[in-house]
C-alpha cells in the first residue's frame, strides 16, 4: 500500500496560528518543510536600529523592505525558480502564510544561515569561512540574475537538508522600490551587518576580508553598484566611533563591525569584543 501524502493544508492551518517568527522548519513525513508567516519579522529591534541609522545617515539602502504578503512571497519564489536558482516548492497556501518544501534532500536538519554560522564557530575557522563564502556566492548568483534578496540577512537565508543554501524570496520592482543597484547594496550591507559580529568573535575578520574584496570586485557588480556602496560607506563613517564591544548592545556593535569589515579602517582593529 502506497504511503499516504501528508495533508499540507491541514498542517499549515494547524501550525500557522502558533508560530510567532517569520520562518520555522518542521519535520513532516519523510522530509522537512518550512512554514513562512506573512507580516512577521525576525529581530525587530535590529530592524528598527537599521531604520534609524538609515535616516540619520541618509543611506536609503539600509532601509529594509516591508514584510512581504503571500502573493509577493510566491512571486519571489517563482522568480528564483525562473532564473535557475534554488527555490522552495509551495506545498500549501493560506492568507497569512505558505508551507514550503525544503529544496535539499539530505539528512541534516535545515536551519538558518545565522544559526549555522554560530554553530560552525566551534568547528574551526575553515568551516566558518566556507559557510560565509557560500552566503556570498548565493547573493552573487541572485545579483547576476538581476535580482535582489530583500536585505540578505543571515536569518533570512536557509541552510537546507543537503547543506546547500537557499533564499526565501526576492524584492519586487514595484513603484516604491529602490533602484536595483541600491537594493543590491542593501543585500551587501545587510549580509555584512548580520554576520560581521560572528566573524569578529571567531577571530576571522582578517581572513574574511579578501573574500569580501573579491566579491565586491566581481564582474557581476557594475559601476553603479560600486559607486552606491562607496557613497553609503562614506556616510556611515561615524559608525567607527561606536563602542568596540557590546556595551550598547550586540546590534550596535554589529554595526561597527560591519563597517570595519567593509572598509579596512586605518585607525586599527577594535579591542577584543565581549561576548555578544
């Protein structure tokens, strides 16, 4: 007798009301699924801090986009698939969320890139840098296809069951959207902001800098991107005066760490950070 297929719609209806975060992984049948919740954001305090810095510094690329609705999220997944990028399959849909099949078929439990980077720290420098480079490569592939990833925060990128990476959606190009080069700069700064603290605590900032420099210099990124990135970093130069540790909170320190990761400051390295 053939195995019965799980009732995806019922699973979505059961778990959606109790899920508080924007994205969570579940075991269902013989595989893993992701439940994406519309209108939910992870790390709301950090997002408000980014919005404040964007307003103070006149850096529009630091303003993260609003939460996507179900239709926008579905269109984003379709755009990824249309460009040959790894995308989750929609298994069930609700007005307030989607149930997605994890694109990997391996035995590992899927997780977010943010959690995977923290876990990789205990496995040594090579494991951490390999994973960080994979994140850059994922953003690279999306940018080469003319897409942007809604900020490319490590908490929004997924490590699938086969250890490959996938993103959860792309920006739309609506009337209120930023130009593509600014949306892609937002991906670059968002990725740095959400990972630089982990690199610092692991002592891998210097080892990661050549990887970042090579990524920025890639032919995928044109003159408009590099000009916008340089302008944004220039307006963010005051971040280097923030405390070199987490006394004002981890999100504030991550701002400084991200700026330093991108600019090779001449005033010297920050003192050893306290645990975030």
